[in-house]
């Protein structure tokens, strides 16, 4: 029936369709069949007939009122098709009789997910139980898309309604993932008598907290422990995130295997497993203790019962043993024995180097190779290669001069390995094809693009080794060394395949005091910007997002950093709604291929923008709940910084409204390690420091973390610093003898580093510039001849400053000023 949904039916209100939408046998019979202690089918039909004939005034039946909650509205879990607005906007909500499967009434939600379903002729019997279901086709109900559903259970009592989220008559009814998990558990419970009858679910969820939780009263039966119910809730959210229907995807609480075939096969062979209780994205299969990759999923119906079929590949390192299927919510089930024939375990796990050069030798690592050279048949694109060394786990072969990139396999007797792709570089040396930007100050980030860079290497600029930020066979990001003098410097890239050169022009970092209006406008068409705007330099692109909008825009750039376009281009990307910060961000931090940034003052989360590892452009926006800050850290006075090993955050966690000691609480810091995967870990307590008022900011220079300014110099002392230890953790904070920021109320203005200087453009105090000594110690800022009044017209602290190539931009995003959403440009010499 899911195929029926996928062919264009979006809003379906008839009882026949909703009955068809129910999951097969394991869920549907529990919904439409008799319950324990209830009349049989004929009696139920007669009862329904009696209700239809003897009808009190419809005014006596209270409407079913409530709210559809497909997740936290600030969540970024739902993207592509199944986003919050797509599901809750005008979603169909239906009341379904659990005995007959008929729809009693239906309606649609408003734009906030609220609904009210009146009854025109039908009057329910007292204490009768119904399923309340919310459904909507995603992507406007276009063909080929699913129709995700969530459920709850409601009970009519004394003229009004009770529900899973409310044991009090007439209280609020909520439909969410947790209520759907409990309703599905009740539907899956086929025991007689039922251990979890629909009526027994009333009042099980406390919807007044966020996220909703189990109330503990009434208690769940032993067959449905709380841990399994909560895991089912997580599974349902994952299913919705994958744009699938969680009701039709769920057929059992625990996994079970009906059959698997074959039960004897060599490594890399496919195995078909049929069963129930599997969960897409949350099911693992092992053969002989080795993880078997899942290659395909298929939903089938057999004898009116919904089942799963999955295809796995026998692992190359598998041994004879049991085939086991495991889900997070249901645990493991042993399907039976699986035999790996002797001598059939042949597999390739890695090839080194990869890419390889024609004429070079490569090493294949794996299992099941023969100690006899001639017994190993190695093929590249179907061409046989002769090994020059062999043991059971290693083969060394020479790549022919005429070879091209393609698939490699190893055969030993009748056993054939998995396919492994080998890239063959046909160029003799690497070649840098572009540099962006081509000009800038020391410590600038520069992207080198080209071909044949290889898996790793080094870059020298003007005789000094550059720090490599990221290395890709076609793109390398470096940081221009500190020691370079102004003028042209040669870039030399050393790779395993040779060297390549290019030129970069180093400028001192002096910003001209006059500026021009670029004529570009972030508000043209779809507006971007406002409090909390973020900017980022990608591959010849300047990205802008945030400020209370979900739109994302970019400006194409020339190699020197000037604007290539006449205006901003609207990107197809969108920020998850309600995740924007509502105050000026006190910095974004780059960690591997992610930009982390703080969000709104009603949230304690850290969001990130994902980057393309090749281009450096933004590809998506995400949120990892493991990086949440404590709830008492909600606030807009947060500063972020990062070193090579840690991310740091500091904040008072309140809105100070521009004066005083805010709430008088001591400020705090936290730090989290940068993980090898490129993400960040759990926040650890840092060292406490002085008060700083609202909107101070961090500046990381050469192993020292500086905290500057804030809006109350009387309490902040203007600036302080901590010297990071050998591991990158903070030590005690020290107050600067002479403040780096000698002017009070310089909040909401983050420093921008250009070469050997750092700049502050502040609406209240004008322009300031400080010098950096030995890439370690910043000198106090001094007034710089930039007209402060003009900066204020630009938008004051509702702006972002950024240096690109030979230009310094101020991107205004504050809609309250006369010159709103403007971008101004200064020249750097």
C-alpha cells in the first residue's frame, strides 16, 4: 500500500484509504479487531449501529483538540522532504475507530500544527477508545514520495477526551514521536489478553516538558520496557528524517528472522534475509562475528503480514558461525548457523598508495591470499597483473605503464575477492591550476586547486613551510607563514609525484580609512540578514546566512577578493527554521570541514555548516545534540574560538541590554576536544574568569586565548588572557596590565585579523587597530582614522566584518538603519 501512497495521493480522508494505510497484519488486526474484554466483531458492528441510531445532540460531544508535534521546531533533524513545516502545515488528522477501522472525523492542522476536529452526527460511547493519526504527503504530495504518519490514542469519557499525553478529561492532546511509539506498541501487542491495551496507554506521556518524556504512570508492562519504547521513539524520528512513513515501516518491536538464503557461501557473496522488526539505519547483521554490510532493503507482504527483506554481503573476514540480526531497540536474534567454505575467504581491505602512478608498485592488503605467487590472479580493469610478492595478507604488484584507473580483484582458485577501486595518475607531476585568493596578508588562508597532488605532501611559501589546513588530491588549503615580507612570494607544492609552483602577493595589512558602497544588497529578492548574520569564504565565494531567516546567499569573487557579481545569488540551501542567533555572533570557528556557530538566546545548542572538502563551499547545515551546552547557558553573550585541538566557548548566558553587571553571575568557560572525525566532543568545564558584561569576544593567537572587551569596562578590566597548555587546554585567566581595548562598551564587534594587525569597527567607539608581535602577543588597540559615524550608518553592531584578498568588507544586516542590508568595502595595502 506504500506504493499507492507514493503515486500522488497527498491528503486522504476516506475510511477506506486510512484502513489501507495501516501496517499489515502485525499492526492492523490490533487496530481493527476486538480488544480483550470487548465484544466480538458482530457485537462491535451492532454497537456501532446503535451509536449511529441513538444519537444525542452533537453539541454534547466535545471536539478533539490538540497539536501535531513532529519534533522540536528548532531541530535540524528534518531536511529535504520531511521538514517540520512540510508535515505540520495542513496535515490531515483523523479519528479512527479501533474496532472497525472506520474514520469518525477528520480535519487539517493550522500552520502551527494545531487542530480541532468536531463531530457532526457521530457520538462515541463512554470510555470508547480511538486512534488519532496525523498524516501528510511530503514535497507537496508529489509522486514518488512517502506520507509520514504519527499517532496517539484517545478515550472519550464523560463528554470530553483523554489521551496518551493527558489522563485528565478535556486536557491537551499531543501527537508526537513518543505517543506514536506507544500507540504502535499497543497495536503490535497481539497477546490475548493484551498486555498493553489501547485504554491502558492513557496518561503515559508528559508532553509539558521538552522533549516529552514517559510519565511513569500508568506503568508500562514488562513486555514493553521503557528503554525499548524510547528507542522506538528514536527509530520513528530517524524514519521520518529518511522521508519514510514510520507506521508502515514498523511491524514488530523485536527483530525476528523467518529465513535466510544461502546458509553456505564464500566471502563477498550476497545473502537474502527475511523477517520482521528490522529498522532502516538501525539494524546490523553479523556472520561469524564479522559485520556484514547491508546492500539493499525491501518491504514485502506475505500472507497479509508485513515483512522485511534485506540483502547483506558475506564479510571478507567472516568465519563459520552464526548469522545474527540486531536492532538497538529489540536486541539480537540468532537466525542460525552460516558456513564459510574452506579456502574461500579472499578479500581486499586497502591498496597503497592510492592513487598510484603507472610503472610504480602497489601493495594490496587483505585476507585469503596464497603464499604461492602463481596462485594469486590479480586483475585491474580485467587485465591480469603478476604479483612480485605474496603472503596470506599482502600482495605486491607492479602497475603497467599503460594502466588507467579502474576496479581491482584477486582470485585464489574459485574464490573471488571484492572489487576495490584504484586511481591511476597519468600526469608525471602535480599541477596547481588556481590560487584563491592571489593576494593577502600573512596568516591568510589560501586554497590551491589542481591535479595529481597525491594523498599528502608539504607546501613552502617564500622559503617558509606553510601550515597545511587540509589536503585533498585536487585541493590543498594552507595558511600563509607569519615571517614573510611584503611582495611576491613563490608557492612550492611538494607531492609524492613531484612539485608544482605558483605565486602569492603578500600585503602589509593597512586598511584604507575611506570606503565605497558596493551597491549589493542582502535584501534583494529573498532577504538574508539581521541580528546574528554569519559570513564565510568558500571557493571564490562569500557566503551569508542567519539573522532570523532560513535563506542562504552567496557572492562570486574575483581572485583578488573583489565582487565578481552585481548582487547576491540565492542558494538552494536553507537553514533549519528557528536556529538562527538573534544577536551578533561573537565568532564562528572552523573545525576540519565544519563551521561551528552559536544560535538563538532561547537555545543552548551549537549548530554547524558543513563544507565541501574540495571547494570549501557550504553544502548543508546540521546540529549534533551531543554538543548541547547546559540549559543554564542559554543566552546570546557567547564567544567561540578554536585551536588545533580544542574549541572554546565563554559566556555569561544572559542578555545584558547594554549596561550594568547583567545578572551579576560570574562568567564561565568551557572547552571540548576536536575529534579525529572532525566533529567536537562533550563540553568540559574550563577555568573561570572575570566579569566582562555583554558580548565580549575571543581572539586566538599563537597558543594564547584572549578575551576582549564587553560592554562594561568597570567590571571587565577590558581584556584578559589564558595561555593554553601543551594539550591545548585553558589554564588560569590573567588580567592584562594594560587593557587591549581601552574603551568601554565595545561589545558586539569581533576582531578581524589582517596580516600583522587586528581591527575593530565599532558603532559606539569608531575604528581601532592593534598590532600583533611575533604571532603571539597583541598590542592594545589605538584609534584608527575610520569615521565612526559612518560605521554606525552601515549598521553598527548588526553587521559582519571580513577580509578577502586585498579587500575588507563590512556586511550590514540590520533592517532598522536607513542604509540597511548594505555591503561596504575598504582596500587593504
